[in-house]
């Protein structure tokens, strides 16, 4: 099954290949890069990985290495690595990536198509280290993570039901943006409780349940222009009748626009919702580690959860406050907690005042406040209509609109 591509990888690959063939890179290096790409195809490497390999080799050939790859010496490679390591604008992961590409490429160049059977690397690159010390790995900081209130503000800032649904489900699933972006109408299945979502990701297929985002998904599916076509993309471009899938650029632009409207100052990007959700789940102990790995799409042997341990120190810090009696050990209010109607059991959004299905009151305080506002409004209108000039004006307008007889009947 061919999965939808929200990143335009096919077009990006062709663009990268065209840039190489039309460049001033030597004919020999062009030949070697393209042969290496064909080898990557036979190894069944993913298209994103092939694009990365080709782009890295292109940069090495145009910026760092001023000779053909097969004519380079160990000293040439050392000089290349020295220049890359001195780049202040490169992240630690970018530098590690260049090291890994050089080792893989030269292992293939020296040993040929059987290079994967070789345990050792050729001397020209065997000295290169591709691991990174744990302390040097860049990490998301606790101050970067969104709060539940900020997620709620993003949803409130959304004017279109599609945008509300996207923010809600991307946060709740904690899925990779590629996984969320590929969803189709048929990916969402309703049962008697809420929805199950068929997610196809790096570790295969999984079917996580959503509850908090269910009301927003319901609202969006009700307005989806192609809701009866199960093969249609779940996220289509707004205002378009044809089934045009919203790609990564459009989804990222939406997130940035909503963050600005919600006055959120943190650096926003789609993957931040994954970091945020995993952190919230760990802090609130909503799942065991084994359950979290299944829900978020990590392999059982994955050590990814360890990368979030520095973000959950709030749990320890809260214990210290309880220890000294500064804070009571009580559960904090959940801003994003969905509201289940006691009458019909329908799951409603966290900010709903009335049940979307049966109109039962969900938030008594908010409902009373709303009734009070309506009462004040009615009193002001009644006071206004006591004025003789206002009565004449409205009577005239009622006749013009053909409402006079109806008004007399209901009087």
C-alpha cells in the first residue's frame, strides 16, 4: 500500500537530483553519487533517507572536498571534518549526520556492493566517530513544552472546525506530524465510547483511542466536504471543493498562525505537540512506560522515553512542596478534561456548556452566567422598545419585511 506523502518527497528528490546533474560538481563525483543512490534503492532505503544522503554528498562535493571522492586521502577527509566541526551554524545532529554519511559512503566506495557484509571500515574513515555523548545531545527544555492552558488557547483561537480538530487530535495522539497528516476519513472509526484512529507510522500500524479530541473530530467530520468518501484525506485545504490534501507546509503555517492569534511566545512547530503530550502523560502518570511506547508508536526496545525524564522533574518538585506543607497533595484541575453528558453519555469538548447532542447543561456556573447575560440583554431591549420613536421605527420595518401580521398573531 502506497501511503500519502505530505512532505512532497517525490518532488524534493527530483529537485535534488536535478540540482546535482546541473551543478558544477565533477562528472566523476556526479557518477559516484548517483551510483550510491542506486545502491540505496536496492537496499530499500526510504526516499527521505536517500534525499538526505544525496544532499549531504552534494554539499561535501561543492563546499568541502575540492577533488573527486575516489582521489581523496585520509588527510583530505580530516580537513573536511575539521571544517564541519567548526561550523557554529550546524547543530550537533547535523555534524553527526555528516560523519555517518562519510563513513557509509566510503565503506561502499572501497568495498563495493558487498560493503554491508564487512564489519570494518576502510582506514580513510575508520577513525570517524558517529556517536554523540549524552550530555551533548540537544534536548527540549521544560520551558519549551506547552501547558494544557496553551493547548486550549490554540483550540479557542481556531475559527475553522478543521483547525480545532487538527490541534486537538495532534496533541492527544502525540503522533508524528507525518502520521497525523496522512490520515484519511476512513482512518477514524467511532465506537460506543469515542473514536479509534488507524495510525501508520515508523514502527508499523497502531490504533490508539482518542477521547479529548473526539468532539472536535465529530464537528469536523460533520462539515468535511468529502465526508462520504472514505478514501478522502482527513485534512483538506479549506475552501477547495477538490480533494486536495493539506501538506506539511500548510499544516505548519496553520500552527504558526494559531500560535500568533493565541499570543503564545514559545517556538512553535508541529512536532512540539508530540513532546508536549508525552511529557504530560509522564508527569500525570497516565500510562505505564510499556503502554506509552505502544500508544506513541515506539518499539518495545526503544529508549526514547529516557529522553523525557529531564522534563518530568515537576513531579519530584511537587512532592517537595507537599513535604513542607506549602502545597496540598491534591489533583490539579484538568484544563483539557472532556465533559461527558450525564443524560446521554455523549463526550463533549472541555469548554462546552451544553451537550452537543441533547442540550443538557454541562457547566452549571457557565450556564447561569450565560442566562444572566441573556436576561440583562432582554431587559435592555425591553427598555429600548418602551420608547415611542423606537416602536414606530420597528413597526415600519416589520411591515416592510412582511412580519407585521406574524407579530400581531404572536402578540
